[in-house]
C-alpha cells in the first residue's frame, strides 16, 4: 500500500502556527497557547494528541475549528448537532484570517434539482466542469456526516474539485437522515439517486455508460452499497468507486479506533452516536450495507480507489476493506495520508495533502472514464 507521508512538524512549530492563526483571527489570547495541547479537547486523544500528530496545514484548520467553539456532537440532539461548526467552516476561517477569499472553486455551472426517492423527493446538485466536450462522464457523489448531519453545502468543495479535476458532471445527492429516517433509508435514497442519474445522464449532458460513484465517510459506505445493490437489482454497475475514509465496519475496537478514540473532528464516541441515531437496533450494524468488510459478495465489484487518513478512527475500516476487496479479486488502489484527519479531503484550499488526495482520486477516475481498469493497484 502506498503512503503519502507528511513531514512531521515539531511541537514548537505547531504552536507557532497556532500563534499566527489566532493572532490573525483575534479569537483567543496568545497566553492560552501554552496550555492548548494539554487542556484542549483537540489534544486529549489516546496515544498521540491530535495536534501533535497533525501536520502544520491540518493543525491550523483544527485550531480554527477549536476557535469556532463546537460542542461535542455525542452530547447533542441531532438538530443541535446539525447546527455545529464544521471543518468546512474552519477552512473558511483560515482563509479569511489569512486575507484570502473563501469563495468556492469555480465550475462552469451549478444547479439545484430534486431526485425522486422511496421516501419522497430529495435535493441534489449538479456540477458541470468547463471547457469539455459532451457527453461527459458522470460521478454520483454522496456526502458524509454519519447519516445524521451535514448536507450538500458542507461538502460543496469536494464536489467542485471532482468535477474540475476528473472532467466529469457531478451529481451530489442528498438523502434522508437519522434519527428521523432510520436504516436503510439513506442507502435506499443513494441507490435511487444512482438509478435516476443512469436514466437521465444524457439529459444532463452525460454518458450513461461512464458513471462512477464517490463518497466520503458515511457517503463512502453508501457508494459501495450502491455498487452492491445495483448488481443485485440488475442495474448497470458503476465503472469505478472511490471511497474516501469510508465507514466499512461496525467494529469500534480496531487499531485506529483505539489510537484515535478522542480525535477531532471525528472520534469513537461520535461514531457510536451516529450508529445509534441511524440504525434501528444494534443488529443492523451486522448488515452487509454497514459491515461491508464482512459482506459475502464483494467479488465482481468495480475497480476501487480508497483514501484513508492517519488521524481517523475509520482508518482501519478503509484499510481492511481494501484488503478484503483484493482477496475477492477486485482491483484496488489505496493511499493513506499521514498528518491529516478525517474530513481533510475537501480542504484543498488550505491543506496540501488534500490537494494530493484529490489529484490521486481524480486521476484514477479519469483512467476509468477513458476505458481503463482504473489504474494499477498499490
């Protein structure tokens, strides 16, 4: 497995970065920095503290998130959790504190639509890249948020980057969330969005024979679920699936769960909260749509790209899934990015590793779209 290694930033360098961020933002007193790594929730993870493990780019975003004052998700109701600051908000803060624009990456066009689903119509957003010949390949994209929080806006940056770098139309699909709609509601909506996109690709300017699925976190779980369900229901399967730090199992005692039990922005308690809010009962955690690593029918799935992050309780999920897919004969390429946390992928405007990960995923998708197998595994 290939790894993109960050140069480890010494602790004093992280503190200097913190000084710069907080001075520009005027959000905290510099006198607080001396205790930031010992007293702040960002630093209380088992094993290596989150900030100490993060590279300088990631550290600046984590400190910006801290300054926004999010409450622990696992202590909140779902409506309260949906109002908390996100890593996307922290990225915007870093940019504005540095005197840079926080405007989203430009694409040729963006329009909001609705897609019919089993529980009623769901919002979706269509991103079209510029300067490209139609029909274009298509990506059906599923955002993260533990099937409970986040929305199309939260993950807007990822969809824009994929459209431009992969040269594809991106259909970013919303879905029902728990606890209002329990498992398998979100998965059913994800499949409905894929089915709709396949039927309407030409009207969007896309090619129905070149559709890939991409998802982050819970969205990565749904993306591979769509590949499995499409095959089961006789639909043309995606030609590629890119799974970015996916939820792929229900074992919360893996190596990465233990290492990152209290990491930010995602930790073990939050994952337990997400499972509780979305699943109908603990038995649902054993369903192959959730516990993908033990699914009996992984053979024959599309070529796959998996991205994981070092400082993430889901890292082991993604790495085990890569191995299980390879064992089933699926072509897989997987990269683990060190020095970054869960949710880093959409933060390319401020995190170098996110730029690298986006380029990696987009390159794999472009290869799949021109008729290759998605590239060689690693």
